[in-house]
C-alpha cells in the first residue's frame, strides 16, 4: 500500500516587529490673538497619540499627533493656556509582508523643554518614544494523518488560540454641556481631562458591540474670579467587525481618547454657562479563537527506511483577558509654603510586567500634577511620580502579561496641614498569554527499496520501562505498532516510576 499523507491547516502567530524609536517634536508657536500675554510658564505637557497605521511589505508607516498644552500665568495674574497640534510620521521596518498585522502601539514623552522667546512666542523642543509591537497570523498545511508502508505517527494535541485580527473604530462625541446649577459662569477653560473605558462588550456573529463611557473633568476660571470644576460622564458606543468573533471567542477590548476640545458657549442671556465639547474616542477590539491543535511530531516505518523533516514553531495560548479596576490611594506631602491646591490631576503611563509566583505583576507610573497657590499669592506647578503595582492571579507557568494602564478619575482631600490624600481609579486592560512550543512534521519519505533489516523478531516481549519513558519511545525502539502496545497494556500509566510492559512485535 502506497504512502498517503493527510494535511490540515494550522494558524501560526508570527512576531513581525518589536521596536522602540525616538521621535523628535519641535514647535515654534505663537499665542492665538485671544490669549493674553505670557508672564511666567507654569507647565508644558505633551499628549501623543498614534492615529494612523499602514502596513506594506517590509515596513510600517505610522502617523501621529502630539497635542502640546502650555499653561502659563498671564497678565492680570490669571492662568491661561495655549494648545498646539504637531503632526508627525514615522516609517519602521517590519518582517514579512502581512497585509493586516495586529499592532500594539504606544507613545510616551521622553522629555520636553519650553521657553518663552517673548510674551507672545514659544519655543518648544522635545522627543517621544514610540513603541511598536506587531504580530501576523499565517495559515500553513501540516501533516495530521498518514497510512501505508508501515508508517507510525506520533500524534499530539495542545490548546492554543488562533489570532482573528484587530478592529479599530473612531467615534466622534459632540455635546453641549450645561453648567450644574449654582456654578458661576465661565471666563476661560484652563484644562480638560478626558478618559474612556469599555463598560460592556457583546460578541455576536462577527461583531463586537461596545458600550462605554467618556469621563470628563474640566477646570475653568470663573467670571467672578477664582477657579471652579465640572465633571461629566457621557455614554459611548461602537460596533467593531471582526470575522470569526462569536460565543466561544476571546476579546481584548479598550478605548482611548484621541482628541478632545472644550470651548465656552454662551446661553441666551449672554453668559457663558455651557461648554461645546468635541471629542474623538477610539475603540479597539482584538480577538482570538481558542482551539485544540492536532499535529504530528515524529514518525517511523516498521517496514522500510524512513526519513522526515521537522520544524519548531511557537503557538500562543490565551490564558485570559484582563479588564480590572485598580484603586490607588496615596498620601502626598505638600511642597513648602503652599496655601491652596487649585487643581490636581493624574496621568498613567507604561504597563510593563514581571512574573511572580501566583501570577504576573503589572507595573506602571502615575504622574501627579498639581497647580497650587503659594503663601505670596503666586501660582506654581509641581509634579510627583508614583509607582503602581497590581498582581493578577494566574497559575499558568510561563504566562506573560501585555497590558495598558489608564487613569479614569482622581480626587483629593486635605490630610493635615502639610499633605493630601489622593484617590485614583485606574483601569488595567490586556491579555495573559503563554507560548506553546510545537514540533511539526513537514515532510515524510519512506523508501520501499530499503527494507529494515535490524527489526526485532516477532514475539511478545517483557519490558521494564525507565522512569519518564513513553510508549512512543518503546514502540520506536522495538519497531512495532504503538496501538498494539496500548491494547496489551490497557492500564498503563506513564507517570509511574516502575512499569513492566508487554511489547508485541509482529512481522
């Protein structure tokens, strides 16, 4: 009987890129006509966002936007801000020619320097660190079954996950937000903080239906003097299409705010008691389909000389997806001579991980920014970096965490005369996965012109197996059929230390 091989598809996830590059940011900025003159710069912040991606053979083109916000003390001792959008683009090399890679993109500020050339002009120089990770999925035909010419196959099975892909959707949120009752009218908006999160995800027939919320915090200068604040929560929704999504699939979902603007809007009486909001929320869905992967890793022929070729591949098993609220509470000492904390906000960055017994630990940084009035009446800016650690239970050996960290809200209260009690709600999203090593048979040749001459004589042998020795090893040594050994030893347990086996060898 001639040799017949049956092949089946296997989806392999292949790393395409894992790279961090520096992106310079330069801006020679003039204040808009409606902004007052600069007296003293308080803070220059940069919010980078990667908003475009295009893959082509051997390269990945990235497009981004760096929103630079300069807070400064203006004439009249008020606080004003100037905002500038600096687009940037970058091309990075990427292995392979996968047309639709699944990308993890992040951008963080390395440094920024801002100086006032004069009362109306700013010189801003800095750099971003762009981190790009990409994975592609390709289909290969691997040997799953075979028969004829005495062929014996070592069949194996493992749990893995097929990468379905990634879908990214932008949603525009435009609202007219009214001031709560009792709030003073707006003279100028000083700062807008925005964060988005997914509250619910439903997977139905190739779609992920997301419902989320956009959390806003607005600091403004009141028309009668002083500062006031407003908080809003707005609903968001998006439909992300991804072929293969369904009841048994796994989804890693998250949202981020790509841009947000808020401008004072007048009411009928001419007072600025509302805010015109325009925000862009990006919804991301990444999907996997858990599956049992069957393949062959070794072979021999009981009748003829046999040769074969193998290849080792790394499959991926998704242990779980992560979407957890991480509370953070810290006591922060106040700088000397602070009379009043005007505003405090937090930004989360980074989400590296390390392995510990019992599961991975997510690590990130929380930057606490503070606008404070000193005893002499002057306004100054201070910041402080805090370490954030959060352990996620997972007993799978070799598991790794890929995560994102965002700050959804923060509040503070006085804790004595020289410190603050900070309370933040962080959100951690991502996946815990582990690599699965698989040895695949790529090709098999059995030479019918070269019969085996050193095979054991037919008979029933008594064999004392070494600890850890498998039935496959024994069958290959005796050049016999592994199914026959299994029939003769129905209670065989390969985990036992001492095992006496019956080995049938047939001609």
